[in-house]
């Protein structure tokens, strides 16, 4: 198994994906810095400023919305094996297909966490710098900000594994990207508009990630537009458990389903 | 040694391979012949564990491919639709699979020299010609110094010089006592290369045996034998 993990690591870093990942991580983090510099009080509609707990959480929570990006990178990594037909050589070298998938999951869990940490580091630095430039004291203590950033990094690692699973299941790279993007940005948000969805949303991946990162902006915005009840998210620890559950389920499905498939 | 026993594969209502039984012995190159759609690639994929047989079995040295402990050290394969990550260099590609198979860095250097990949090792695979890609496929197959080789149209895309090189190379491997199964459409080439043939049509075995035993006064070349047995015009 060590050899397979090592090979997958080498495969990943021999491609341009880590470079694109780093660019995306820096871009995501810098976006948070830009939003902080503009200030939530200048958003449309205006929101509480960085000097409030809600304002600081809001800006950091927007980073959680970008957890979709590493999920796309995870999907790309696995679906590319089918697109470029390297899956044949991989299956010849590792005929126990579950082992190849487990190796990918291990590598992409680490890569996803690395992506999350890089994003969180850039975002945290940018947030503190923006607050200093504006002469504002953040509404959350530095330890709380760091803890929130850490949770966002973990959520990104989980989302990366969800992306790997979707890539392993759908195999078609474009279809996998469309399904993943469509689900996170359209389906979950659209579900919020349905009556009773407030009961289900906390248990969906997006709701669990929102609980983990304390970000309720999207749910609250939809509720205010539709006149529905505002969504009560799970406690952060339970949100983490739900997200972990989805991640494990996705990993299990990603490992189990390809076992019975012919490679034609 | 490669053995198939009653090997069959159905895709829905279509029977691609039907009760195929043959043996590929070590020490000689065995050509796997048949018209397009005869089931050659499907059979090779079943031998290599990529397709699950609907019935029957395929074994390599007495074991199913999936049961081989270090498959790339026992079997090397070139399949025509296999690909490369476009941004990987040829060298990086070989290093990934060497790592996966537990093969050393020095072995990567060896196969690059033997197959001629060393000449373009630093180039991204997306820039390689068809012939270069075939050499890289062959280098990947040889990483584990396997005793059994299963090669689907390995000469595709090679120039005349490359084909001559491949012929000598495969003969040399067979001469070392390895088992070499090669599918090809180029009968003149097969005649120079192979000692044995396995011929199939519509998924069924037509004939198998030594080339010298199949050629006769009525069918003086392998082409005559092939066209006579597979229903083509002689």
C-alpha cells in the first residue's frame, strides 16, 4: 500500500494540478482579504462590520463556500485517469482496484488538507492585514479566528474526498465536474427554497460544512427572500460528524463500485 | 505460460468471445490473429483481468491475473487504447509506474535505454509521436522485467526501422524463454516474427499451432492460411 500511495503522490506532483491548486488557494485566500478590506458594512445589503463577531464570521464563512474548489480538483484527479486512459496501466499494475482507490483517497485527503491549510493561511493573513489597514479590531479573538480557519481547512479536505468519490463514480470528467458544481451551487441552494427544507439542509454536505464553519449567510439570505423559517444549523461538532459521515460514505462507494466494473 | 479454458465474454446480447481454449507456451513468439472484431482485444483484456469473463478462465502461470502477487513483475502488457497523462514527461510516467510496481529507479533507466525512450524522456507525453508512445508503452510493460508479455498491436505507429527493431527485440525476449503473445494485422510481419499462431474468428478458435505446421503446398504463406481459415478471399 505504501508503494501505491507513493506512486499516487508522485503522479499528482508530476502534473500541473498542484500548481493550479496553489493558484486557487492563494486566489481564494486573497479574495477573503479583499472582502475584508472592502468591509461587510459596504456589502449589498450592508452587513455587520469586521469589528463584530458576526461580521468576522461572515467574511471567513465565505471562504467555506469555496470548499467546492478542492472538490473539483479531487474530481479532476480521478476522472482524468479515465479521460487520459491511464486507468488501464493502473489496473494492470494494481489489479486489486480497491487498493488503488484507497491510495488515491489517502493522497487526496492529504492534498486537500494542504490546500485547505494554504487557503486558510493566506485568508487569515489577509484578514488580519486588512483589519490592520482599516484600523479595526476583529470581532473574534485571534484564537477563535485560527480555530475557524482550521475547521475550514478540514472541511476542504473532506470536500476533496467527496470530489474524488464523484470522479471515481462518474468517470466522465466533464459530467463529474458538472454534477459536483451543480449540486453544491444550485441544488443545495434551491432546496433551501422548498418548504420544510430547513429541516433537511443541516444534514446535507453544504449544511454540515456551514455548521462546521459557522456560516449561515446563504441559508439566511434564501430564508429572507422566500419568507421561510431561518435554518437552524447543527452544532459545529455535529456538523463535522455529518461531513465526516459523507466523506466516509463517499470513500466507501468510491472503493466499492469500481471493483465490479470492466475496464473496456 | 498463458492458458485459456472455455473463455467466453458476452456484452448484453452480443457474444464477443465464445468458449476459447488455447495455450501460449514460453520460448517463442505467439501471434494472435483474427479479423477486426474477432475478439482478440477482449480476450487479451480478460487474460489481464481488465474484463471479467462471462464463463471459463484465463490464467498466467496457473493463476488468475488478479491473484498474481506482483503482477508487473510477472506480466507486461501493451494495450492499444492505453494512454498517458498529457503533462507528465515520459520519464515521470515511468517513475510513477515503477513506484507503483515496486521497481527501482535504475530499472527505469534500463528500460528507457532498451526501448529508446531515453531519447525523449524529458518531453511531455502530449508531444510524443505515435511511434514514441508505442515505445513508452513497451517501456512501461518491461518495468518489472516480466516473464510473460501480452502485446496488442505493438507495432502500430512504428516506422520501418522501429518495426525491425521490435521484431528483433521480441524475438530476443522469447529466446530468453519468455512467453510472448502478440496480436497483429500485418501478416508479413507476423510470418517473420512468430513461431506459433492462435487464430480466431467471431470469438471462436479457428486454429492454433506452429506456423510451420500450418503452412502447406496449398497454403504456402501465413496470409494464405489466414485468409483460407478466416473466410477472406485468397
